[in-house]
């Protein structure tokens, strides 16, 4: 389905029937993802305790949380002052609900669009980011040996190839957005600027942001043929 039609359908499904809003607030399904209540996520993050902050970006702050069923999650809280937060909220859900890949962070759910705040719930990846291991609090001598770096580069490229084959461009790939699990397997995150190729190619697209490089479609679709450069990329991450 066309992304814009999917977003429109999504909006209509939760706004055309006022009686359905309270049902969504009590828990439901938006296009295959669970709808959490605000209270549930407030509790999971200890009232969005600043000590549980995992990071922030252009659209919001991400918190560590633990659900009542014991699952660890990352909860993205969109900034209230962001005038396009509803658009960003809808864009992430509309795109991520049609993506499934072992090297992409999974979207577990969200709050209702009519909730007190717009919250997105992702799987929690426990071993920090590549940036943390190279230059941050997890950095140490001998961190991320060459073979590990090569594997990180390959898995990151594999995730991007999947996105591009799905007509999606990440547009903010950096070491801060490459998460690692306890086995140093990659989970690409940081979906602030995720968009479809058709959106990026539209000169009037509201998703175009100053300072973000938009690669040509030819370069994007040639990622697979460039995998031989992975060794150089991996050894250059230092």
C-alpha cells in the first residue's frame, strides 16, 4: 500500500469513531503493534526518570523502561514543542510496521494518537552503541577488535540493503544509531528521519531537513556491490 494512503487510513481509523478512542487507550492494535496506555509507560519508566534516559535526538528523548510483564523496552517520548510530532509519530509507525529484519530495532507498540503524550515503544538493546564502545563510557583498550568491527559493518550494511529494497532510506546512519546486543550483533536504530525514497525525492517533502545529505538513488541501490569495502570501513572505525 502507498505510504501516504497507509498514513491516511491510520488517521481515519482512530479519529472517525470517537467511541473507539477510549478502547485504544485501554489497549489495542495499530497495524500489528500493541497500543500502550500512557500510565503503563509512565510506570515502566518510573515517571520518565532522567536517570533512565538512553539518549535524545531531534524529535524526542528515549528512556529505558520495564513493562509489567518483565520485558525491557526503550520508550521514545516525542518533544511536546515539536510542531510536527504527530507527523513524525505517524511516519515512524506507518513505516516500521511493515519492516522486519534481525538487524533493525523492532517497534513493539505506541500510545494512541489521542494519548496525553505521543510515545513509541521499541525493543531494548542492552550493550550500548558503537559510539559508546569507541569513544564513550564503554570504551577501553582493545575494544571492538577488527573481526568484530567487520561484522558490525556487514550487519549494518545488510540492514541498510533491506531498507533500500523496501523503498526506505534511513538518512541518519552514524555510530550513535548502531546499537549492539550482548553478542555484539547489530540493531540499527535512530529512526528520526526515516522516510520513503519517494518522499526524499520530492522537493516539497516536509521530511527533508537542512544539513542531511540525500544520496542519489543509484548510490543507495548499489550498497550490495560495495560490501567489499567493508574491511576498510571497519578498520577505519577508531
